[in-house]
């Protein structure tokens, strides 16, 4: 019996599994779906994914910890990822990151005390023409300035949670 | 200059939708391929076009397809690499968001040419918008019969699945990508025997190509190889850094760096000059203003000890502290090293520690030789090309900008004004 994942997510995992000749290939789609629902990959969520795919939980956990977009500890409801790679670095990303961290009172990699926002550094987001760039949840923001960071943070306040999920991978 | 082929309609509102694509002749190349050409004829056309893979290594696409064994009754796969993570590169993302049907049409033709019935697109996890657009485009293509069972009544079947990555640069490397697609950690596989063409996804023959490579295919089939070549042949340069008009520039391969940077990307900001350039992403050896007349093609850049790679041109102006930039690239490879082999895992840590020391004003005279010798020891000893990406730029920077490093060590400070150099 599933511990934390809803029937809808379990059904989504089942559909993902059908898209590959081997169930293990559905681990990444399943982990994405589980994290979207629970907020992070808790031990219970990993158990559910392992059970749904018929894999040892150690295997699923080992995969989860390899990829930087998966969190095995609770993190902020909103995730802001600031690109600090070359083109953004050449275009002042440090000022953006500093301003963001100072405003929220966190260091990169930390979540605000109220559990609202996680700030992370990101590698090149493949949008260097808009440097400096950040991702706020699922939305990319380019040509960032400290003023635009402030506006973004105000907008996050108005939205209670992350932008809605985009549906299963390869929905066809 | 020839008209752009791949980027002609980019930026037009609604271009990502199938009706806009069809209105400009989209999916006609596929229809013709299925009706008028045998799979082998298409392989021959792609080979004659001279197309070289756009993922970085520049392997001739037609030759790659020929190397994929076509044994009766054996399953083959097509895997498209849309994991675009090489710093400075944004052409694939631009196509995926702005004209995704081009990639899908290229995939269906490629699958037909290689008699593949199951394809996967490995899409970078951070491409949320790209995922929405590509998913929608794929659903449209299924609904109109361009993907799925009995495509356009030809009897040819193809399923395409989008597979989202989850944040790991190494998964852009083809064998690590396949591990990831099989649901494991993205550790690279040993070559030989794991060449994807012969032992790829689930150990089966696999055609593995970059997303931009796919976007060239419909044009080659629609125009024929000769007419296609008369467009350059075209490639997409991603130009960024210290230029006033950054962006994807579709130009004939071999356009000189100077022309790309000054005419097409607006040149540096007023009062500034170009100091250095990465011509092919941060894995390519850094070049200087002296090299700007070099044609940006495979051979010319290789002759300079650099490479075209993913054709990402990152421009650095005279406010830039070179050791600080090199430290940033070394930190990137340090953080993205999968940890499997020692030279890459340890070498990147040592290099960044020494660079830290130099940039903090605590550098030692012998540090420059130490940097060079660590870089030399990493060359040819890393398990996969990620670690091998570090030495070329570092060593080139020591050669071209040695004085700048030496100044940091002797004066304990940076004398480049105005740039970021912490
Ligand atoms: C560390 C590393 C990262 C890579 N990242 C990418 C990538 O993001 N996208 C890509 O298409 N190729 C990438 N490649 C190249 C692939 O291994 C492979 O050569 C390419 O996808 C083949 O497609 P092509 O023949 O169409 O170029 C990378 C290679 C290495 C070594
Ligand atoms: S360097 Fe920031 S998006 Fe590429």
C-alpha cells in the first residue's frame, strides 16, 4: 500500500512505466512526479516509487541523490535558481545572487526560516543571451536586476505555491 | 549571405504550434521521404550533405547512421540529446522552445532512415518551458498522424517519448545519458565496447544525435544535399558574454570569429575591446584578440589547439580578469564531476584550490607550474571527456595570459578594472 503518493501519481507512474521496455527507466519520471506531489523525496515517497516500479528502495534512493533537481530533505516551497556560470558571471550574476540572499537572509543552498523560498546556484541554464538569468520555480527570468528580484519576490508572495505541474513526461 | 534555414521563423508568434509549421511547408519533407525515398537513400543524402553532429564532437551524421547495424528482427533505438548543458550553449533550447516541430520532423525522418520504431528525447530537466512546448508539439504531431502508427499511411510506425533529465551536466555525455535513460546514476560507460551505435540503449544499436542535428534533417531532405550546402552549410552559433547583441546566429560554418562577434552580435560595449574568446563553449581552449580572424570551423580552431565544440562563442572584454574566469570554469567541472575517476575528481579540486589562493593574493611563484603540471596529468587519464575538458582552457590561459597570473601572485591583487573578480 502506498504511504504518501496519491492514486493519481501512482497512475502517472504506471503510465510512465509503460513507455519503456524496462521498469527502471521510469525512475526519473516517477521521482519527478513524486517530488511534485510531496515537495521533496521523503523516505516514504522513495518507498512508494520503489514499490510501484518493483525496485529495491536503495537503488531508487541512490538514483535520487545523484541528480541535483531531486531533494531528499524538505526544501522551500519556491525554488529560485540563479545561474552563476560564465556568461551570467560576466554580466553581473553575483550582484543578483547577493541581493537575493541578503533580502531573504539566506546563503545559497538554504531555505528561508518560514520554509517559503530555497535559493540555489545553478549552472548554465542555456539562456546566456538573457544573462544574468534565474529560474523561479518553472519560470525563467532574464536580464535580471536587483529591482527585478524585488518584484519577483513580491509576486511569489501572492502565489501560494509553485506553478502548476506540466503533466507527465512524453504525454502523447 | 544566404537566408537562414533553421531559424527563419524563430520569434514569430505561435510558431511552436503545428499549424504555423505546416503553413510554411512543415512535414512536407517527411511526406516526401516516406513516399519517394528508401531509407538508404536518405542516409546517402545526409552523408552527401556533409552534416556533422552538432552536439560537440562533430561526428559525420551519415557515417554514424551507417555504423548502426541494421539486423532484421533486432530492436534499434533513436535517442535525441536535448540535455544542452555546455556553458554558453543555448541553440538547442532556442529551437525546442521556438520551433519544436522541426526537431520532431527530423526525428521521424531519422527514424525512418534507420528503421527505428522507438525514439526518446532526453530533455534537460531545467527546460520547463521547453518541456511544455515540446510535449504540446508532440501531441499535435501524434494527433495529425505525423508520429505514431502507420505514419501518413506509409505503414511506418514510430513512438516518441520525452524523457526529462534531473540536473546533471554529465548526462549530456552520450553513454551517461543512456545510463540515465535506463534509470540509473549518470555514470559514463566504457568505450569500447559501449559505442551507442552498436551497444546503446538496453545494449541495442542506437542512433544518438543532438537536437540541432535533428533540425537540419528536414532541410537536407527538402532541398537535396547540394542546395542545402549552398546555405553555408549553416550552423547555429550561440554568442554571449560581453557583446551588445547576444543570441543564436545562423551562419555559414567557417564564418570568421570577428565577423560573428562584431557584425552579428553587435561587438563589445562602447569603449570596450575584445580581450579573449571561448570559441566552442567553456570546454574549448580560450583564444585571444589575435585569433579573431580565424574561421569558426572544426579544422581552423583545432589547429589553434581549441575546438568548435558546440559552437558557443563566449566573448570576454578588457574588463575581465582571466584567472577568475578560469577559476569559474574549473569550479563548474569540479562540481559536475561524477566522481567516478580520480584525475577528474581530485584534479579539479586541486586546481580550484590553487586558483583560489592566487586570486586571494596568497599565490606562490611555483603555482603556475603546479597548475600546468596538474592539467598535464589530467590529460588523457580521465575516464570520460568531462575531465579532459579542463586542461585545454587552463593551459591556454597560462600561455596567453601568464602575466596576469604572475601579477596576481606578485602584487597580491588584480589590476583589471571594472570586471567581476572575486
Ligand atoms: C561532458 C560532456 C557533455 C556533453 N553534453 C552534451 C549535450 O548537452 N548535448 C549534446 O548534444 N551533446 C553533448 N555531448 C556530446 C555527446 O556525447 C554526443 O557526442 C552527441 O550528443 C552526439 O550527437 P551528434 O553526433 O548529433 O553531435 C557531451 C559530451 C561530453 C563529453
Ligand atoms: S551562463 Fe547563465 S545561462 Fe548560460
